[in-house]
C-alpha cells in the first residue's frame, strides 16, 4: 500500500503536520542547484501519484508540472540510487509500508 507523504497544491501551503514526513527524508534527496523548476517535494509527490494511480507519465496531472521533466529527474534519481534510499528511509520511519 502506498501512502502519499504530502498532498501538493500550488495554491495552498503545506500544513506542518504533513510536512514532518518530508523533513525526515529530506536528507536523502539531492541538493537542488541551478535553475530547477520543480522542488524535490513536488517530484516525490508526482512519483508517488504515478505509483498509486498506475497511470502513465503522460497522464500525470498538470498540477505537478511537465511530465517529461519529472520523468527525466526521476530516472536520474533511480539510476543514482536516490529512490532506493528514499523508500528505505520511508519504510524505516514507518511513513510508507
């Protein structure tokens, strides 16, 4: 079962209670440098959305941003082992089961 860490909506701020889950895994994520359109939090929510709903990357809702940019970054993270670290930490912290 996949549980969303945080529901991201551009028009609202993330509430503190849900943000705690993200703070626990933030150190597993790469530091953002340069001109980055999507925050790590948005990218992580997009990955979890695709996994939870079983949709194709092209079917990702517009609120997450350009699907191709998200896919490329996710693919980079997967190749570097970042996603393995994130999901291991999520399971260790019992945020994701």
